């Protein structure tokens, strides 16, 4: 895999534990770094006396944003996520491979789009939503779960999109630890999901977030016999760095969410990629 140097031109704090990193793509690499909404970049990161690789979803939209952006949330003991948030600043240079991934919008469909995001799972979904709003007439619904109001990444951006596209986009914030924004302070469960979907089971469903959150949503969709070809999921599995091979078994049993992979399910097939 080939990695290219990219200059960081801006770092934007999103929450107390997450930030967006905006890159200037050199003219000679712009075609190489063309991307689709929902894709990711693989980064090569210096760590001690070796390198580690991690993938982060692109949160910008190829339709609305002139520059490519990833958004990264700190994870406890997450080597790469903390390296980005602690070390990378405007003027830094990072090494990235070309965009990849199949967690993308399906063309030539006019059914609804329902996005389920949990925490930092909003990063590829924001890109998908912005692109869908400007390239299709499909009704778009976002169901976004977080711990509390302060944990909501892209809160102002989402509010602006909901206002600007009020006839096409609806956003529901579900908070598990407080009662703000029309939440009852409990985790998303089957009844709440069914109430929010409101019989729109013919939609395309995109799901990204922590495993328990995704499993809950997937179970409800399965109960309602939603076709697999209309369910698109990014799933976390463990990733092992060169110095951690001896603890692989324990990591697999209890993965560090700072060092995981995405399992992308598309067209009935699973694809594993490193994520945090």
C-alpha cells in the first residue's frame, strides 16, 4: 500500500474529546484522492520505533466540501486517536493512503434513507447525508445516539442541515444520560426504534456505532424482515499492532475501541479494515 504526505491546514475541535482534521490535497494527487461519501482513509502513524496503521472515515462530502476532512474521537488507550488529538496541528504532515470503502450510497434508488449513528459513528454518516441531500430527492432520517448533549459531534452542522432541508431531512437525537433534546435518558431499544422508523421499513438503512448499539438496530431490522441488500453496516473487530501479537486473544475477547477494525458489509459480503 502506498502512503502519500498530506498537509493539515486546519484542526477544528468538535467536542471535548473529538476534532476534525482538514487536509490540503496537492494538485497532482487530487484525482488520486477522489472519494465517495462514506469512504475512509488509511493512515500510517509513527509509534515508538515502528509504524501503526489506522483507518478513519471521511466526514467531508465530495459534493459540498472543497477540502477532505476526517473527524477523530479520543478513545481510552487508543494509540492513533490520541496521537491525532495530541500531536497533529495546523501545519503538520501525515501519511495517508488513497480513499477506500464500500459504505456508500447506492445509485438509482428513490426509497428513503434512514441513518442510525452512535457516537463517532456519525463521521461517515454526515458525509452520506450531505451528499444525499444535494444529489437526490430521497427522504432522509437521522437517528443519532449519544451519552449527553455535549457528546454530540457536528451538533450545529446537523441543526443547520435540518433547518435548510426541512422538507427532506429529519434528525432525532437520543441521549442515554440526560433528558435534553426530547430524550428520556434511556438506551435506544426495540420499541423506540420501531416508533422512529414508523413503518418506513422499505428504506435503505445505514448503521455505524458501538457494537451493542448496532446489534440492537440490526435485530429490529431482522424482526421486520428488511432485506439484507438494504442494510449497510460498519462493524468493529479487534486490530493488533506488531507489539501486541502476544495479547491477541484477550484483545479479541474485549477489544480496545481505540484500536479496532471496521467490518464493512456490502452486497452481502464482509470487508475488514482498521479503524481507530
